[in-house]
C-alpha cells in the first residue's frame, strides 16, 4: 500500500477506487506544477545545507526537477490521470529518473506547506498578469477620451437625464475605476510574501535561515520572502485568497457597470452609442436584432465571480486549525474565475476602441431637452444674489410651465421669463443654452 503515494504505511487495505477518483485533485491542481517545482528546488537546497542529502544527490534532483520545469514552461506538461495530486505527480516523475534520490526528496516537508507556497506564488504571477491587462483597459479608455475631447454627452442620476458633460469626462470616469483596480492588484502582489518550513502546521526541524537563503538562490527577491512566524497560521491561512477574490469582484463589478451603461445607451430608446458588430450577434427568429451579447455575458459573469468570493468565505467559515481537506476545493473556486477575468480583459480594449458615440443624436437631445440646462439657470440666479433655495424653486416652476405649455426654453421671450424672476432674460437664457459655454465655466 502507498506505492506512488506519499502515504500508506499504516494502511492494510487498498483505497476504494471510486473514492480515490473522488478525492484526487490532479485534474485541476496540475496548473500549479511550475510553482510546486520551485518549491522542490528550494527544498533540495535546504536538504543539502542540512546534510540530509549529498551534493551529488542534490545535483541529480535539480536536474530532474528542471527537466520537468522546462516541459511545463514549454506547455508540453501532461499529468497522469491516476496521480493523486500535482505534488505526487512531480515526485513520481522524479522517481522515474532517479528513484533512489527521489526517496529523499520529500524529507521533512508536508503537502500542507507546499500548497500554500504554490498558491501564493501562483497568485503573485496572476495578480501581475491581470494588473497588466487592466492597465491596457485603462489606457484604451484614455485613448478614446483623447479622440472625443470636446464631444458632448449627458450625465445621468437615477437613470434620468441630469446635466451636460464631455464624453471624455464619462470615459475617464472608467479610467479612474480601473486605475483603482490596478493599484489594488499591485499592492496585493507586493504584500503577498512567500515562506517555507511550516510542515503540516507544527513546523519542521530544518532551519528557517536555510529556507531564506535557498529561496534567494533559486531567484526570489528578498522583498518577496518572509520568515514563518507561526506555522499553524501559515498552513491554515487563506485570507490572501479571499482578498484576491474580493479585488477581482470589485474589478468585475466595474466591468459590469460599464457594460450595463452601454447596453442602455445603445438601445433604440437612448440611441447614444453604436456597438461594434464584431461583438454582437443576431436573433434566430427576428431578422432586425443586433444583440449586445458581449456586454450581457460580462454582466452575467459577475454572478459567477461574486459567487466565488462567497464560496471561499463559506468554505473557510468553520474550519478548525490547521489544514483540512476542504481547502483542496479552493482551487476549484479560484481557477474558473481567473479564466473568466482573463478572457474579458483580453477582449475589452478592442471593444472600447470600436464602439462609437452618436454625436448627431446627442446634439439633437441637447437642442430639444431644456431640462438639461436647469441647474445652470439656477446658478445664474445665485450669482446675481438670489438664494439657492429660491433659485431652485423659480427654475422648477419655469420648467413645469414649459412642460405644461409644450414649449422649449429656446425662444421664450424675456417678458415671459421675467414673470418668473426679473433677472431672467432671453439673452441670458441663450448663453445658458450653449453646451460649450456651460462646460467652459465648470471648475472641475
């Protein structure tokens, strides 16, 4: 019992075949192969420093591990389905090259310690990759804003028309949201430190300083390494995963809000935005349809991303210290979310570049909807000495009058305007009805 496994000496019976298939994790944790190989390379150096293996044994183990690493980096790595997990898979591959030396490879270490290291190293790289893709999204909004620097747009509150803005101002609001996401990912990555030597949760007899030295020897910077303060905490901790999924949830929320905006603005009822056909599909029944599928799928994916954060919180809520097998499932939660985020971010810069502002439609709304100038009319009265509460009431009454009479603000004679307040005149209103004039006066 226990051949091709790290355990089994105290067992007399073979593991149930169906249970083995149920409990194995190789089908998904093979994605951690690269990071587990780095763990083993560090561990080999520590074992050599502690004189548990000889220099020539260490050399052979490094040779075998680097051969597998080359295979992983070349994307030719294919794990065996019968392996229990990625740790066992790598150990068995080393055994096939150097069986005698491989027997010493797992000396004084635990898979509990390995998996924490693997996940942290994996998340450091994932955070950096996603950070870079968010940067591309952010810059796509910046480029589009430059192209529409003086184009007019309409801001909304309560999904009702509010005030006139520049379209670049709208685009750069998303730039700010994604800048915040980028910063959070950067801080997360820099704060996530690597450590080794926790064992199963009680520590090991190998010296911590040897782990620090060996991590640096295989290429890790001093800034990325920390000494284990409490091994029980180290193997039990998945707070870093919760934090990462929270950041991804914020990022996904920003993506979803942007998509919701464009779904609304591209509808015939609004007709402010034209979506690129490359990101839409049609209806199998209705020939006229141009559906915003990309936007809807991103919006829909938000449910999956949010559920991952909730799932890891529920998974951890009642786990006693230290390691429990429940934690194997954190990768089932994490990996699908990462696949979603990467696909969305890969597509978004091209989408941002290709969707179009319907300037003629916006300008038509600006000519016809006098309510968009109501706030500026109130401000005009305030600057002439009228209290804001009084100005607010006066302009509200004027707007109500125009609505009831079916009139536009443009062309209302001064005699009518002065009935609402002596400071209102046709000439003053004409200035206010100029979007460029309004926006030039805005301090922010």
